[in-house]
């Protein structure tokens, strides 16, 4: 069995690239990335742009995959072009979508695969992923095209870290340097974060299963965390105690600080985000996740080894916001 991964190696696909050869599958990756050292030696590499139809066709004609995993399809036109190239030959396509298609409204929790997509056109990323999903499900219904949709939740790794009010590596630098970290409200809002490699391994578990065809799976961690526990997990990875400052959401909204409000709404950190993985665990009860604390340590070590945490985090609006809140409350903790 031959599997082609389009895109990567990235936060998610790195785990898939590691796992598939161990299952005895001949594996190839089609990528623009020149980070060849990140591609396992037992994985064949094709260089090219997925938007260049001749390059993609050349790869598919040469490798002749039985399974395709598309990790970088962001437009319906890209889905249509790939479908034309593989519809007569491929036994299974796994399309990597996103939980963003559900929208950020306070619907029932945990969000299940059959909950309707409520994303608006304003969210370009989620809206176009949803259009791709609808195209593929239509092709399955009308013509029996063998597709599975997977919707990863927030997947973290050395290339992708989401903080509360600090982007990526600055969030980790603040924790390492024992600087305070602002968390909205009480810190008990729920976050469904998962090690990206585990999400990649979940995909690898699906590709050989006929039962997966024609359906969708949420891909996330076996449990969820509060914002406070998420921050504490990464602080502990540095052998530090997190200095968490809780600031009420309405105070942040009324502060007039545009940067703070942008961060608050960009990642919807004021809303609980929990996704049901009951369907996945029912179909694949043997799957085991990496302990979260272990995954946090691995991520921190990888970032540090790559020099991504060199230097201190710059002074930002987060420092000003914390200082103003401490002054207003006399240093009281909430």
C-alpha cells in the first residue's frame, strides 16, 4: 500500500510521516519545503507546488498512490483539481479540514461531527475549508468517491504555539523567564489542545480503515484542559511556576487597547472549545495519546534546540495590561 502526503512536514503531518512507514506502508511526501532533514529517510520526497497542476500530476503518475492525505488544501478549486487527478485510481483520500468549520458560537459541548458548520464568510480559513468538505461529501454521495474528512482541534508543536495574549514563542519565553502571563476571566475556560504529532498518528490510524470512508472525525486530545492548566503545563516544562494574572473579559473589552481585543477575539480565548472524539475512540479503541506534560516538555526542548526561544520576549501590550490591572486592584488576585 502506497500513501502520498501533500504538504509538510508540519505540526501534524510529521507524526503521520513517522507512523506510516512503521505500518509497512510505502510513503511519499509532495512539498515545497526544503527542510529535507525533517523528512524521514524511508520517505520518498517530491518537490513541487500543489497549485502547479503539472507538478502535482507528475508526482501522482510517478508514485501511483493508493492513499492520498491532503494537509494543505485551502480552496474548493484545489480540491476539485486534486479530485480530477485521483478520482479513478485512489482507494482513499483523507482531507485535513479543521474544527474551525463549526464556528465559535456557544453551541452544545462537546461539539460533535454531525453538528452543522456555522462559520461565516468573514472567517476566510474556516469558510473555505467548509466549502472543500461539502465538495468532497457531494462527490462521495453522487459518485462514491472514497473520502474521509478529519477535523483537527488546536494542534501544537515546535512550529505552532498559541498563547493567551502573546504569540507563539513569546508566550514560552515569558514562562521561561518567570514573567507574568495574562489569562482572561477566571482561567477556567476550556481549551482542547493536542500534540500535533498525536493528531498525525490519528490520521495514520485512519488511512487503512474502510469504515472511515464517507465520514468525518474530530481529532483532538483524549481530555481537555482549562486555560490555567494549559499555561501551567508549559511553565512546568521549564521547571517554573506560572505567574498567572486573571483579568476579566469585560475589563479587557473596555480597555480601549486594540491589540488586546484583537488577541482576545482572534483565538476566541473567552469561549470554551471542546470537541467530541467519541467517534474516533469507538472506532479505534487501541489508540494511545502522549501524556500532555510529556508533550509539553518535548515541544519546549525542540523549540529551544532550534534556537526559537533565544532572547527575551519583547515588552508588549500584555505587560501594560497587567501593570494597569495590578495598579487598579492593588495587587489583588482573582
